């Protein structure tokens, strides 16, 4: 389901925009230099939606919600800055306190009515999104949408420029925000020089299989697509996942193998034999800094995925080749001005199952529901896996070309990964 922001076209309406910045001005002349890995994510954006019950959020006002952002932005001033380019064209952030765009909206439904829809891609309409550009000096890097439901419940939807940080960074930002709301003292370390890219990159001719170079996009950071993309979301239990291959304990790899096979069947004569795996770096998670530390790996098989058994597919996924350092070096050796696609350059599987989205507590209550996806996915599509509301539940968001989604849902239905669907549900109606 696409983003519905036009007045009258959805139950979400009455949009009001304002700006939130830091409570104290940032030091004059302060800048933030993205790494090569940061710049590789330039055309992608992370989106997350947190939905809270009326009992939890009814008494929260706009000022209650905005107030904690002021001290938070003091700790991470580059997130409220604006991009510039240096003389060579490489982007950097000028920490000029221009702020984050804050969007207020209303929903004509209750939380219970909203959550009744099984396909949670409807939550896309709770995230206000604009890409960076075409005027870099005026483009916010974060959009926060606060939607009040008819019952008094609240949804917070965040659109986050991926160049700033990975899913753990976004989750960490949200958690700090709500901890500040609760009156806690917070700390957010700035990435150190040791965490930045290599100062003298090694020139390399090897092209990572997990990326795709695109023609220069200029200052409008939008992924070019040849296909119209659509999104579908469903939930599955860990027990259900492991029932397909009990010998393997990694449910993400099992789930990725099942879905890869389903997509290969749907694509018939052009089945994908190469995929990308994006997972969190355990070492990066420990630092809790806002930055990109995810591991990007490539998988290529020399057999037909359609006809292969699941064990061989999962084994190949487990032997994925880490290309993170190589991607960083490619961007650095190109002077930081290359335009790349990572998500969807090849069919991409994203493991967010360890991201602690449900730690974003309001008055000690976890969200009723969390939705997560990536904006700016290339034509090969992506599969995002993240935690469900229950500990043993996983949410899956598929973003694929519109003309193949129905076939993929049919294959997922046949293999038992999703429940039996009506014809209208299969068609996304």
C-alpha cells in the first residue's frame, strides 16, 4: 500500500507541519563527515511506526512529545543539520540546527479498528516522507509524524535518512526520545575517528555483488526504478518458521530461504540466483552510536533455486560473503560521489529481528504494534524481517514489483507461510 497523504483520500487527515531543533545552539562551524558506508546508503530511507493504546497515550499533548526532542538533538546535532557538498562534490552535514520536521495528523479510526487489518503495510500512511533534495540546504533528514486516533491512542511514524545510521541507530534514537520523555538522563556518543572510514582508501577494481551503480542523481536522492513497487506485510511465528527446517536454529536464514524459493518460483524464467543479506554488526551494536555499522553480504548460487531443496538454499545463505568493507572502499575510492543502490540492487533480505523496537516505551508501556520498512528499494525488491509484538513472532514486509506480488503471495500461501487468502486479499484489495 502506498503513502496516502492527500486530504480526503484516507482516514488520516489534518496535517500540520512544524520544526523541532536543539534546545541550545551547536558549536559554530561543526560538521559531520559521513563514511563511505554511510554514503552508500544515500538513496535509502528507513521508516518505522510505533502505535500506542489510548490507555497509554491519551493524555500526551504535542508539547509533551516535542519537549524531549530538544535535549536529544543536543547529543546528536548532525541529525538536525543539512547536507552540503565540499569542493570535490562529496556530501557532508553542516550542523546548523535547522531541525527536524514534525507533522501532526488525525485518524478517523480507533487503534483497535486500525490494527484489525492483517496487512500492516497500511502503516505506511502513518509516516510522512520526503527525500533529501533537490535543495540539500533545505532538506530535513528526519520526519516525525504524530497521529492521534479517534480513541485517543497515538502513532509515531519516523522517516529517517539511512545515510545517518542503520536500523539500530533509528531504534536507539526512538528509545532515547521516550526515555527522555520519562525524565531519564541520556547519553549518545558521537562516532569517533576510529569509527569513520579509511582515510587512505585502497583502490580496487572488484565490484561488490550487493550494490548497483546508477547514473548520477544529482541533489535529489531518490532511487531510480523501472518497475512500480508495492508492499505487503504479514506475521509468522518462530515455531512455524523452524518447522520447515528444525536442524537450523537461525530462523532468519530459514525464513529467507523459504521466501527466496517462493520469489524464484514467481519469477519463473528469471529466477534470482544472487541475493543480498543485510544484518546487524554485533560489534557496532555495542557502541550505540548513530551511524551505519550493518553487515552487507552477497550470496550467489550455481543451481536453480526453484528446484533446489531448502537445506542447500539455507546453507548458501549461511555462507554469505561479507562485502561491507569493500563497499566502503569503493565509495571512498570514488571520492564519495558515487550513486549506488544497496536495497533491491539484488533481491535483498534484511534481518532486523534483533532490533529492540519494543523498548520504545511510553509511560513504561511498549507499543501495541511496530511496523518497519525501507523507502527507496530497487527493482529486485527486498524482504524486511523484524520483531512482532509477541516474543515468538516475526513480522515480514515484502517490497516487490507490483506485477509479481500476487504470484509471490500465492506461492507463500501454497507453502503455508501465510494463511489462506481470498482472491481479493491475494490481489491486495
